[in-house]
C-alpha cells in the first residue's frame, strides 16, 4: 500500500479524508500537533476503520521533526491540511497566520523534495476567489483575497505554481473547497470547533442542542433568493472522496499542476439550511436577523464540471443528509470530542 502523509489529519476534513484514503487502498500516516483537534480522533478513526493508524504528534513548522516522518516511511504523497483557518482571527493576528501557514507549507515541500516524495495535494479554499463577479465560479476565474487567512491560501497556491515550474517531476493538486459540512455516519468524528463556532453549521447544531440560545443570521438584505447569504455546502464525505480521486488521477497522468473546485455546484441560503435542519430535528430553530458580518459576500457557489469530467467527482449527499449527519455528530458529542 502507498503511504500518504496527512498533515492536520486529526482535523475535521483531514480525519474524514484519512478514512477515504483507506477505502481507496492507501495507507494514511497522520501528522498533527493537535493545536486545533483532539488526540481522541485517532482512536475513533481506528475504531471506525478497524485498523491501526500511524500518527506523529508533530508541528509542521518543525522541519527536523517533519523530516523524521519521511526518513521512517516511504511516502508516496502528502495531503496538506495543517494550518490556521479562522478568517476573523487572521485579521487580528496576521503574523500568526503568515508564519504558521507559510512556514509549515515551505517545510512540507522541502522535506518532500529531500526525500523524493513528489505528489502533493494542497487544501485550498473558495476564499481565493474573493467576491466573484458572477456565479457559478470556474477554476479560471480571477483570484482575489480580502483577509490574511485567504491570502495565505493564495500565496501558497502561487508558491506551488512556481515550484512545479522549476521541478517538473513534482506534482501538485490545488483543491478549492467550498463550504464543507456534515459528518461521518458513525457520529464519532465531525466538525468540532473550539469555543463559539464561527461557521454556520456547528453554530446551528449548538443552538439545537441548547448550548447556544439562538442563531444570528448575518443579514437578510443581500441580493439573494431570500436576502440571506448563499453558499455551496458540500458533505465532508464527498469532499474527502475528492482527495482520494485526485491521488488516483495523479498516479495516472503526467500533468504536474491540477486545480479543482470541490463543491456541489448548488447554492443554499442561510435560511434554507435552517429550514432543512428543522426537518431533521422536528422543531423550529430560534434565529434572529442580525447585521451583516464584515467581509461576508452575498453568493458563492462552484462549477464542478472539471472535477466531474477529470476525476469522476460527483457528490452523493444532499443538504438533508448533511444536516442529519451534523446533528447526529452533535447529539453524540454534546461537548465536542473530549
Ligand atoms: C456561511 C454563511 C454567513 C455563521 C468560511 C471561510 C472559508 C471556509 C468556510 C475555511 C454566510 C452565515 C454564519 C453564523 C450566519 N473556511 N452565517 N450566522 O464564511 O462562507 O466561509 O468558512 O477554509 O474560507 O471564509 O462560512 O459558515 O462562516 O458562513 O448567518 O453564526 O452563513 O453570513 O452567509 P463562510 P460560514
């Protein structure tokens, strides 16, 4: 089996991707410093997959530590999730984001180069498109960022584009995620933010479980179907499968720069998500219309034809499935994974 290092593999998308890699016949090796995830995720992944999963408690900013992983394992590829990702925090602490996200990426590429490991998937984000002039968003749309978190994503994309030009044997795939939500059907892993959630879905599930009193809907005066923000919500299991499909593609072709949107191609408003969750929980969800959140855009959803045609990426879950699995995870983990 080919070894695949998954940095940030104990995190939300990383942990679900670990399970998908196993399904596709790869051997995932987790690298995580648990700064934004629980070590308990590892034992839960082993329970779900019924097999041991090698894990290194390492910060990717520590190059020597990271190099040890590649000296002890023959690494076919790397999926790099590790990084800070809170937009609001990045505005307050830009240097923390530039230092951590850029140094960790530079270390990953250098260590891969020094150990002849030549397949890298980078966890990018729809945030690199900024406020698109139109929707759906295609991969060749202009790139524009409005916050330090998004700028680290865009800078890393540019660094990797330069690197593959100078190193034709090195392959990179940039996967631009839209809005991942949902959880593994077991309810053992899922989106488990520290403190008050920034993102919509964990906030809603914490209202449903009674940890938070109500949802603040950030604006209902956008030019959208019902005035609330529209996003492309994609089940994290679909997103995880997209990574395995990308690795398979990288094994088949010689192109050394692949770029894909991973979403559903469909937009849903905040209130549409709320109403779908109400069908799941069987009661109304208390929400209040609040002011717009600084930096939010009205509408963002993907065109995913390229991933469908080139990877065979087709989402299997609908919004109800996403809501139901998120709620199942929240019910089983009222205080998160502790
Ligand atoms: C979705 C919609 C909000 C919370 C962010 C990052 C992006 C990626 C995904 C990391 C918007 C509304 C939200 C709430 C609300 N993260 N909302 N009340 O902002 O689309 O994307 O998370 O990679 O890079 O930018 O996701 O879930 O925060 O917001 O009304 O309490 O829900 O206004 O319309 P977003 P989100």
